[in-house]
């Protein structure tokens, strides 16, 4: 029961425990991006290397195996927007062969012979060699020949019900041919051909829309659309390659016969397969497919070998998450040399500056690559890349183009190093890289076009300026339509402008305008948090407001003055100082104040705990006569107290207004003093001595 034992095993070195924990977290995140978001960020080869490293660690130290380890699970989570489908038989993944050469075929054959107890004089094992499609795994459940449920793999145990979407795929039979069994689950892959994908992207570009990245992600995203009519617009196809639950049908004796039977039922089965005897014929299949890989009408990233006999498959059995009788034998990533022409920078939604290599166009992995991300400045140095170099480009896992390395021996005399620009190409604000961080960032958070939508959404969020109704879709329309460039522009919007937008009636527009108007009266803490200064969260914004008392004092503070604030360290002080030294940001703040944004003035409290309510915890409940909840909370915190959300034995006072609820009852049961708004003001005026 190794999987049930704790990873805190004294027999496993601390370094191994730490590395296993890191690998698990990293693999889980990559699984989420691949299965749940259809947006992988690493190549298949890099993912496989991480997975093999974790498998090796757990094999060497069995007590490191945990029930939630990726080695014990399959795929990703079920998306919340789709109904769950419990797979009667788990949809398992297939182990990936570590060798990306023909040697992998011989290695698999040797392992099968060993596990089957075969000697040199025994006949060769027969295998079904098939293509490894690069698509979305799918289970089709037929009951009495009628398609009833289509489900994604999900985590292997539970998938997503995408029946309505899959019914729009012409190649998926709605009814089986011939005499169908009572229950037959067909397992296969939904994919998109290269030509269909190219035509789809041509239409995207003609309509001024962003082209899709690759066929696999596009197919997966189409299947998981909430609107089946959107799925129907995508040229999706299907190949069947296996089965799940079966009732009332005598299974064929082999995988090859099973595929023939599925074909007879009307399922589309790829004919590019071969019955191979022994490792030598597996290797021949691998070489032949690799040689014509680029000529295939669809994307593949390798081949699959399966022991052909279903009886032998049953004898070999399963690991935790994989059948022992099958292997995925991938092709090596395609690597092509090209010239690094320039390194530009792109500005992300949060201000992150990402270097991007512009290379001479090169066809690799089935697509033409002209731009390749370089991640960050340190990565460029680590790879020793210089502008003008000949570099090796790989379309990692046939998904994400990357620069593998430079060829220093071909470096021209005029090659030059990359220098991170000092100013943002979008807004001309300063680019800075804080101590301890690998990512450089634009400091023009309030004015940078690249950060505009993210900055506005943060500014309007509930814990910031709390502008109800200003969500993603409305912000998209406001920014894309040129109506709003900075947060201050929100306060110039009128009902007429908003009502003219798509899906905005007069009533909705009036509600948003009213919410914007209400947000003018706020607290200094909320305003500072709303500015979106890097590393400044709600608690830091509160500490800054309490310490400086006013915005001008905060804006004029240097790093030394900021370090006097509780819990503000060098990195945070540098981030705040750099934000306010940027003229664009100061101008943005002044425009907000000129628009009428204001807050109550409070005397500064230079040190936390120095106020008259220092050491006290107060809880607010009900509606106060003149103070909003935020104003009362700010008053308590400005006086050095803590405004808590729940009543406990450590609560000093409960401040109750009209319609106070359970908090008031709990305070009385615990004997905690209860005061009203006047009592709160009196408590602060008397320096915290009794109510």
C-alpha cells in the first residue's frame, strides 16, 4: 500500500522528498493547462521528462507515492460548465517510451517478452501498430446502436458530457450499422486535418480575427464550446481506436479484429496501421511513418504499439494509470536552423515584458515560424543568444515554437547582445526589474495600453473601487471602442455612451453610471489598492493609508520613508516608489482626483499599534446610521485597531447597527461589549478607554 503511506518517510532523503513535491506541483499545473485550458506551455518532451523523473523518484523511494500524485492519475479535471460522466471503465492514458529513436521499438518488445515469460526460442509477439493522433480523447456510448453520451477523458474516472457538441461532427455515427450490442463504448480521438485548420485560419484572418495556434487545441476548444452551433462551425473529425464498457457482445480475439469490427459498425477507423511481428517490424513501422509524417493529412506526434491478442493484454494487466501492454513511441521534436534577426519585447496584461525573437521564416513541425518567445532576459543570457546568430528552432511537442540553442561556431562578426529597453514600447513608461525577480515590467500600470483592460478590471473590482456591473465584456467594449483609456475616463461616461454599446439598455447603462458615481466616495486604502501597484495587496494598502494618512504624503515618500511602514520590505518599497515617480502614473492619479474621487482624511499613524485602539479587535454588524461599512472599518484601522469579520472570545467590541444578526447574538452570549456608531466615535475620542 505504498500509495497510501505518507511522503514524510525517514527512509527517503529530504532532497528527494522536496524534489518530488516540486515535480508533482509542476506536473499538476501542466496537466491543468493541457487538459482543462487546451493551452499547454511546455513541449510534450519536457512534460515527459518531468513525469519520468517523478516516476523514477517514486520507484526509488516507494513511500514518496501519494494517492494524489500525477503518476496515480490520468488527465485533467472535469470543467464545471459540463455535466459529469462517470466512466464505467476508466479512460487510461498510455505510457510514453523514453527513447525517441527506433531503439524504443526494440525496448518495448523486449519488455513484453520478458513479462510474458518468453525465451529466445519462442515465436515473436504480434502487435498492432497504429498512429498516435494529436487530438482530444473521446468516449462514445452507444445503447442498442444509438449514440447516447459523448464524454471527454477528464481525470480518467469522470469526464465531461459533450454529447450535444459531438453530435454536430459528421464522422461520428449517430447510429451503428448492423446488429449492435446493447451497450458499446467506442473510444477514439477527435481531430482536425491540416487543410481544414489552414482554411479555418484563413477565414479568421479575413475577418480580422486572431488565428488559432494549432489543430489539437482548436479541436479541443471546439468540442468544449457551450454552444453546439459554434462546434458545428469547426471542421472536426473522428477516429475510433478502442472500446470501453461492452454488454451483450462477444469481444474479438485481437486488437486488429476489434478495429475491423468497429469499422463494420460504421466507425471511422484509420487504415494506416500494421500487424507487426516482433521488435524489428515495429521499428520498420516507426521509420516508415516518421519518413512520411509531414505528408499525412493530420497531425501526429508518434505511433502506438499494442499487444494484439486481447487474452495477452488481460494477462499483462495494468499499472495504476496505464496498460502494461501498450506504449506511445513518440518522434523526436523537429529542429531546424534559422537566423535570429532581432529581439523585440511584448507587454503583457500585467505589464510583464517578454522578449520575442524574430527569426527568418522557417517551416518546422508543420507550420511556418517567424516569432519565438524567449521568456525573459536571464533565459537569453543562459542560452548565450546574440542577434545575428544562427539558432536551432524547435516546435516543441508540435505546439510551442522555441529557440533551443545558438550555434556559436556560426556567429557572425557583427552579432550583438540583447539589451532590455529602458522604456515601454506601448506607453513610454519606465521598464524596471525589481530585485529578486526574473521578469522586467512596465511601470505605467494606469496608462499602458497593453495593461489597460487588466488595470480597469482591477480598479473596478469589489475590494477596490467596487464599481458593480463593470465586468470583462463591458471593459472589452469600452477599451476596444476607444471610450476608455485610463481609469479616470470612467468618470466621463454618460448613460448615452453606455446605452449605445451592444447588449446595454438604458436601465443597465444607468445602473453602471450610478455605480461609477458611488465609487467616487471611497477610502484611501481602497484607492491605493485600486491603483494596481505591483505587490500592493489589500493589507499593504491599509498599512500605507494608516501610516501616511494622505495620498500626497504617500506619493512623495522615498524608499527610506516607505521602509518605515509595517511589513514593507526593500522590494515592496522599491515597487511603490517607482510607481509614483513615473509621471504618467502621477498624472493618472491627479485626473482621478479631479474627477471627484475622494476619501475621508485621517491623521497618519506612523507605526501600527500606535493608535488609540491599538491591540483591540472590533467587529461590525448591521447598518450604521451615517457610516458605511468601509468608512467604519477605515476609522477603526486608522485608530490602530483591527476590524475583524467574525466574533470570537478575543473580540474587544461589537459595533452594531440596524438589522444586526447572528454576530450580535454571539457577542451577547460571550459577554462581549456591544456599542453603536456613537459609541465607536466616543471610544476613539476617549482613547479607547471604555464605552
